[in-house]
């Protein structure tokens, strides 16, 4: 069953690969068949061998018919290949029909050669069988009955043809050996193709999994795993870049510290899964309430931080108030449970004529947050960076 499933998965790809090959074979075979038909049309049989006239006519028309067949099947193959990578039932039927058509052509010209004792004899039939055995890419479930039928076809045609009995035995051996050798080649090539395709698919899956793992590791390196927000380290890097940009093109830069009120009680009363759900909901609300140019991150625990580039003090206070109302208006709802959530906000920043570090703004925003907590929570407070912080920055801050 495992082998059958594997063959089912690969047969479509094998058929499309065969049709792609056949398009180029058709381009080569059409002029070959046409030139052979034209040459036989010009053929003049020796007077002592009048039977060669019928032989030339039979072989000529066989090449004319197969030439038309190759043109038609080649165009169909091109249409199937252009349609997509996956083989349909029609494409598989076309693949079988192409092989069967060529087998019949090979049998006709080989029998004609044997009757007239001319040409390549049964070798033509054997060569065609082996060619499709190598290029056909058909599973044994298709190739075994196909080559068996080809062998039986040639045997029946051989018995009905007016051939010298002395040649029937040797021709019969070739009629049997040719398809069997082709079938053996077909099975070998098919199994090699299956192994190559399955290995390629396994490598593709491994590469996809590896890339997904790398992307996940890259994401985890600078994001918080619970909320999906930037982590402290990545926020620090982005904030330093923004302050460097603000120094080149002077503008106000503001920072908002966010701390959830009584979050320990939420964990103690409802459990940590509910606490995690609260954190994820607040993170989503903070993200939705800022501009795309702003940056929000989780510092750790129940603390968040927002960077507002090119924003005045009044603008930062308005954003903080907006975020406070968003958090307050959205209690966490889980089944029949409703958990009210509020947060306190501390705001600070640098004016365009001030120079400072991220740590200096952080320290001032942290003081403002402390004041908001002391004054009853669920409110917004602002604090200016101190002159000592602007000159040298704090020693701890975000790097803690």
C-alpha cells in the first residue's frame, strides 16, 4: 500500500516529465518521418524484386500516418504541459496513447521488412519499445499491461503475415525479448525516478521546515513570545536609531510607559492563563491605537512601552489618554468570565532642541508612571527629564 501511494503521488509528475520530453522528440521525429516518407516515394524497386514496391508503399504510408500522429500528439503534449504542473487523467491517457501508437508503427514497419526481407526487420520494433522504456516514466501498473499488449500485438501480426517460416522463430524471439527488455528498462528508470522525486520532495520539505524554523528564531530574537510585540532589546535598538534620526532632523520624541493596574490580583484570582490572555489583549489594543510609525514593545511582566517619533508633548498625552480609554473600555471576556482591565501611563520625551538618551527619557517616564500609580492608577502623568539625565543619561534604564 505504501508503494502504491508513492506511485500515485509520483505518476502525475512522471507523466508531465514524459510529455515535456516528448515535445522535443516530436520536433526531431516529424522531419525525420517526412524525409523517410519522401525518400520512399522516390524509391524505384529493382525489376527482379517487384515485391519491394509494395514494401516501399507500406512503409511510406506508415511514416506519413505516424508523422501526422506525432504532430497531433505533440501539440496535445504542449497544451497539457503549458496548462500546469499537475497531470490530469487526459495527460496520462495521452502518454499511453503515444507509446501504443509508436508500438503499432514499429510493428507495422517491422512486419513489412520481414515480408519483403528488407530494412531493419524486427529491430525497429525492439528499438522503439526500448526507447519508450527509457523515456516513458510509467509505473509498472501501466507499463506491464502496455508492453504485454505490444508483445501480443507483434506476435499476432507475425503469425498472420506471409513470412518465410525460417524467419518466424527468430522474429518471434525478438518480438518477445524486445518488449521484455523495454519493460525491464521501464521499471528500472521508473524506480530511479520515484526515488529521485521522493528525495527531492523530502529535501524541499526539510528546507521549508528549516526556513520556517529560522524565521521563527529570527522572530523570537526580537519579539515577545506571548504578545508578539517587540522585546526590550529590539525596542532599545529601534529607539536609539530614532533618537539618532531626530538629532539629524530635529523633532520632538516622546515615550509612554504603560503598567497594568493590579495585575497580580488578576493572576491570583483567575489564574495565569487568564493573565496571559489579558496581556495579549492589551498588546493588541496598544498596537491598534498607535500609528504605523510608532513602536510598541513589552518590557516584561505587565509593563509596556511606546515610542512616538515626531510627536509633541500634547500629542503624546493625547495618545496616552486614547490608549488608556481603549484598555479601560475592553474588559477581557472569556466564556462567562469578564475581567475589567485598567492601566496607568507615564509620559516623557525630548524636545527638538534637547539632547538625551533613551535611558534618560525612560527614567523620566518611569517617574511619571510612579506618580500615576500614587495618585490612584488608571490615569496619565507627564514628567520632564532632569538636566542630569539629559547630560549623561541614567546608568540602568532599559539595559537592566
